[in-house]
């Protein structure tokens, strides 16, 4: 998973009610060791901060699965749904649950 952390995502000035460091720590803790969580510089969809991208497993990618982008990941509910979906297999393996589907955003350039 890629977690955007730059000018807007992870910025306490933009979303002061969110403990962004704690969010990142939680994701790393609950997804390890099966899934790696890395941070990125701005992914060019700042209006959707906090942005996260879930990448397919190599096997799923070989079957044509693509990364899925999520925006406005600002609540425990969305974060928990995201984690559950990643544990279920993520892109190309598990359907995105309907509630989580509301947080899916198009990848830039699509
Ligand atoms: S800082 Fe995350 S999209 Fe710009």
C-alpha cells in the first residue's frame, strides 16, 4: 500500500482532527508482515487527501489487476474497511465492499 504524505495528505493544517502519524503507524502495524506500507510524495490529487493506493499482489497483477486509489481516508471506519479489504486479498482478488467503494477515486490521468 502506498500512503501519500506530502503537502496535503498527512498535513495537520489541512485536516487538524486527524492524527496522521498514528494513522500511518496503525496501517503498518495491522498490515505487517504480509503487506508493506510505504509513503510517497504528492500523488497529484490533493483535493482527496488523505490518499492511499492499494497495489495488487504480483499474482493478481499478472492476471490484469490494477492498483485501486482511495481518497478522503479520514475516518476509522474507512481505514478499517480498507484494512479488511487488503487482508481479503485486495485488487483482483476481493471485491471492494460497497461502503468502501464510496472512497474509490480515479487514478490521475484516467
Ligand atoms: S499530498 Fe497527497 S495527493 Fe497531494
